[in-house]
């Protein structure tokens, strides 16, 4: 099974900061990497698919990059409404899905 | 509007059975896989497996194989997650989600299942 290692597990940043969250796969997953945002009391929301494709309605301050085993989610200028937990998720050729452990983001 | 609607919270005793629904609307229900995801309160997301309503094909994560059963009824555009004998360790929020390519693009609001004697 492909394992996903997400870091950091928690992060405090100020409004306007550039925030970076990383996700590392235990083997090459090409670009089959997605990012979700989950706010308390709500289901996850798909933000970015296929490493870098922003979903409709997602602010352009969010971006994704990477390939193979190393991936990054970047928020270019943190806004108060971005406070949430972020999860990466991979899909492998055995038709299996795996989520990262999550990164809890809050305002400093 | 494309949506998945799940039922309300359940409180059950160990050993009891349970079947929770996930009703899809606003899209061609039969042509998208429905995945199930477990989230223990305060913890991360675990993919349990999925069902294809078009032909009822199922795939299970090894961690959940034999522990739960997925099914779907196309006539009522509803997928189901079922337990035959609940354990305290099954206490969690359960989400259904529509699979789009290699991601889950539409999520239900979740059903909280509490198993306690």
C-alpha cells in the first residue's frame, strides 16, 4: 500500500503569510494527488485535484505542485477563512485511496 | 444541485446491526462510484472502500474487508454502508463521497455512529 506522510501536523501563521504544506508518498504516484480542506463540523471539500488543478470556486491563492513522491499545497496569502485542517489524498493503480494524516492550520 | 444526503446520528449497542444510507441527486447516480470514508472524532480520514451503483461492484480497503458491506439501489439512487455486528471501535463519523476520476468531489454531510453499551 502507498503511505502518505503529511507535514507539518499543525501550523500557526499570520494573516497574509505564505503557507506551505507538504505531502510525501511512499512510492511514485505520478500526479494522482489531491488536496482537501475540512472545517470543523463540515465534510471535506476538494480544493485541488491532479496535483495542481484548482476546483471551481476555489480562490486563486491556493495552488498545488509536485510529482512522483513529493507534493506541496501553498496558500499565497493566508486569510482568516482558510483556518481548517488540510488533507492530501492519493490514488494508486490498485484502485486504492489513502489520505495523509492532516495539517491543522490556525491563525497566530 | 448535485448532492449526497446522509441520515442523522445513530446510537447503537455493541453487537447490533446498522445500515446507513447515502442518497444521491442531481446527477447520473449509476455512473459514479460512491466511496465511504471514516473519521474518528478529532482524527484523520480513512478510505473504507466504494461501490459502483451501475452494477453493484464493490472494492474494500484491506482494513475494512469483512467488517462492513457496501451496497447500492439504483432505483432510489441510494448507496448503503452496513454492519452486522457493531463494536465500540466503530464509533466515528462516516462520510459518503462521489468519486470523480481519482478524487472525491461531492461529499455527504456525514452520519455519526456511536456504539456504546
